[in-house]
C-alpha cells in the first residue's frame, strides 16, 4: 500500500492529489514504523529553537518536526531514529514541508533504513512545493540522474533554479554545471560562471572548484591562473579534496603561483586522504620519481593500489608499470 501511494504521487496529473495521498501515507508510516530505524542525513535542523522533551505530548506539527530532528540527531537526548520517523511522518502529514523533506532524505540516503528512491521522490516533491528549497535541490539531483523518477534534464534545471533562487548554494552549482554542459538549458559558459560564483559565495566549495576551473581554462571569464589558484585554495581549505588536487596541480606546474613540488605533494596527500583517487595516483608518481620527496617505490605502489582498489584503472595501470 505504501509503495502504491508513493508511486501515485509521482504519476503525471496526480500532484493535485498529493496532499490527500501523502496524509494517508503518513498515517500508514506512523502505524508501521515499529522496528524501523533512521539516521541523521546531515540536513540543517531547527531542533535548537524548541527544547525537545521526550516525555512531552507533541501538541502541534512544528513541535513534532523539531522533536523529530532532535531524536534523529541525538540532540539533547539519546538518539532514537524510529521515534524520529514517527514524528517526521506526523509533521509531514500535518503540512510541515521540511519534515517531508527530512523524511525523503532518509529514504534517499538509505541511512538507517533501506534506500528507496520511489518513496523519497514524492516526499521531496511535496516538500519542494511547500517551500523547502533543499528538497527541491535533492529532487533535482534525482531527476537528473533518473533515480526514483524519469530522467528529465529540463525538469532538473527548473528544480535547481528554484532551489538556487531559494538560497541553496549547492543548487546554484548544480544549475551551473547543467548550463555549462547545455543539458536541459542553453549552453552558456558565462552564465555558468555566474552560477558557480553564487554557489561559491554561498559556501558551496564545489562551486569554488568549478569557478576555479573556469578561470583556469578561460571559460566564460577572462583566463586568470591567479584567480584559479585563489579559488582552489578556498575550496581546499573548505574541505574539498578536488580543490586540494587542483591546487596541487597548479603548484606542480607553476601556474599562477611559484612552482613547488613539495607543496604539490602535500596537497595531493591531503586530497588522496579525502578520497580523491586521482590525487593518489599523482602522489604515487611523485614518490616513484622522487620529485620533491625521497624516492619510495613501496609507497608509490601503495598509493597506486589504493586508487586501483577504488576502481580507478589509471591506478591499476600505474601499479603494473611500476612492477
């Protein structure tokens, strides 16, 4: 029954029935939650605005949503993901858009519960329609990938645009990627760069990486290695492994910054530790050749193997050549 309700929400022409269907679905979710578990999905919460009390009667939907976030995150009380599911279901069926988005994220991420995109997408749609712009962005990613919904680049662009205009920096970056590629939108490098700027300025480090690439290649902006270095550095400092790798390449080549094999090796190590396996291969080459570091074939082999084990064929090829 739950699956039928979920699929019904995603059928064309059925969104006008979404409120009724989702209300019924929420009641069934609450009734059938025994034994289910959910985990934190990393979405922003407002748990701090309402003091959670696990013994208190939940008198309204906003309180239910706040307590759900607290139970999910273990904020001020022991983590209780099954209770969080119940409360998110109650709040969602009562019309709290963000609760629907949080519940959708649990299904989409498969954290503490089986991954189920077909349940996530109608919840994200309901949340997005209710003004939860993070849910619009998440739905855009699923629509673009064709996960739990028909793949539709045009619809994905619309969703990313709405989320970007709703101050979700990641959505601006995603929209920029589609505009740069001409997927679902007119190809426009200059507009893509502006969107990357919005994403980067809003704190999305991947937007900084993409804008850095635009400056490095002169796509939609005047080429500037110095600007690229600054943006890669900003992304790396913000936790982007790709940003660290790209910055390492700039130091290795001496573009926009004084050439420094030692600095590039340090940056590639940081990127490799952040699971950028291309950086692992580059660092392996450094150790194999002894550029800026003491030559160490065993360490080079270990780095190549790390990339190879992660499915990167360039790591496998480099390992074979080393041997």
